[in-house]
């Protein structure tokens, strides 16, 4: 009875939810600037009669109590921020905020959670427990809105037994979901290096410290940290993505700046690698006569899906969607601040298919032409409401 009711309501609300998504997509806001988005979410929760409050300035937390509200507590999470990308889609709901775009689908995530909340509120006499709704800011930018929400108590009063989050997947056909237990996404740390030395005329390198040459050696040497120190069975990536130094052909610059990212699936190896990066970079640069400033900005932890919760969620997804529509998700070296939640309580981060090749909807996230097949919104809202109302999980 509950499953059919949820499916019916998801279908009934689909048109309204698509309108909500269009509004959010047309009015994107950058990380930690989601003031209008936050107000919009609060308005929608108020219209549905869901009590809510604000955390971390723009985050919103709602609460829906079913029968026997203390019998179980499940959290559902969505992120709200957009990216500094200029949208190139020719659509009626194109971004009106020049240079800002919902290119990662957070407008979809927010819409789906609003839809799930409406369904859960409508059906609260049919299920037991409490569902905590988490609309968080700043997933796209350190220190991560999840960390701020946790610091301000989002996982307390009451503490959820488990948390679910979803992410659109432009490589997965619409109508499909994908799950994975264990390691799912990598940690992400940012590396900033400045190499300094005496600059001078390019025709007299013996009177200078060739910072370009030092930087070149360092970029190559840093790769050996991964290839020679990491367990080959543990995924890890170190990429130097920016080299800035020099301004003309006949001057050796006195300063070269490097930037990059380090990703890992093992928290112990992650911080050992930080030590190796610092040691190798410092000693190599000094050996070549230069000075170095090095900063590693520690970012999001890896996302680890609780294996037991993943099995429960998959079973519920097969029941709700049909077994043929529930697939295995791949390991990704991308990062997600959902990892902060999974370090505190059991979590399950799953994927929602949004690709439609026939309609030409195939662009990846973080691109200026990213879009979705909007029939995925009905599926996402229904599935999230089903998990929120139905899952029982004990550690």
C-alpha cells in the first residue's frame, strides 16, 4: 500500500517538481551564497507544513514525524550550490546569473528532496519513525557544507541511524539507479607550491637559480610518490594542474607557482602521502638551490558506503524500481563532502541515471552543456521517499 501510494504521489507531483527544478536552475548561487535558494527551500517546506530551521547560515533542516517518531530516524540529504560556469544550453530555464550554472545537478538534488519531503509529509500516517531532511550549502568548495552542518549539530537531536544521498549520473541511462558498498569516492586535497630563487638573464643561468627547471624536476618526481610508495591495489591520483612562472623568453623568473590535487581511497595512506609530498618537494627544491613554500589544503574525506546499509538500500531499490533497473556503481576518484557524514554515521550515496542518448542528453557534470532527462526527477523523489519511510537499519 505505501509503495503504491509513494509511486502515485511522485507521478502526481512530477510536473510541479519539474517547475521547481526550472526555477532553481535559472537562479543558481555559488557555494556559501545560497541565500535565495535557502529561502525558496524554506518557503516550500512551510507550504507543506514541515517544521524546519536554518544551520550554517544557508543550510536548511526539516523534520517529518511519522507514527512512533522515536522508533527510527533516517536522514536524507541534498546539496544546493552551483558552479562558476557560464551555461551554454539553449533552454527556457537557462541560468539568469551570468557565469554561474547548476552544472553538477544540485538543482535536481534539491528538487528531489523537496519532492520526497512532500510525499513523506503526505504519507506520514502510513510509516513509522522520523525523517530528517538536510539541505546543505557549499558541497563544491572547501571546507564543505557538510562539515559546517555537522559542526552545528545536524546529526544530533535526534541522531539519525543512517543517511542517504543521491547524485545525478550523466553516464547512466534514465530509469536506472546504481549502488556500491565500501569505497565509492576519493578524498580530495589541494596542493599549492611556490618555488623561489634568484632570477636573471636566460643567457647566464649560472648566475641564477633556474626555478623553471626546479619545477620541472619536481613535477616528475612527485609522480614517483604514487608509483613507488602506494599499495598498487589502493586507487590514488596526484595531478599537478597548473604551472605559472615567467613572462618572456630571456628572463629566468624568480618565482614559479604550482597547483594540483591529491586523491586517495585510504585515509591512512592519504596522510602518509602528505608527509612524503612535503619531504620530497622540500628536499629536492633545496638540493637544487631554491626555496619552497608548500601548503596542502586538506579537503573532503573519502566516501565510504556502509556495506550492510548498501545491501538494505539495494534490496529496497529492487523492490521499488524492479531488479533490472538497479545496477552496480563504479568507483570514482571524484570527491564529495558526503564523506563527512559517512565518517559519523552509516551512509549510502547512490546514483540516479539522467542520460538520454536519443534526446541528446549526454553531457557530463561540470560542463557548460550539462542537463538531464527530467523524468528522472519523479524516479528520484519516489525512491528517496521510499528509503526515508521504509528503511530500518541497526549497526
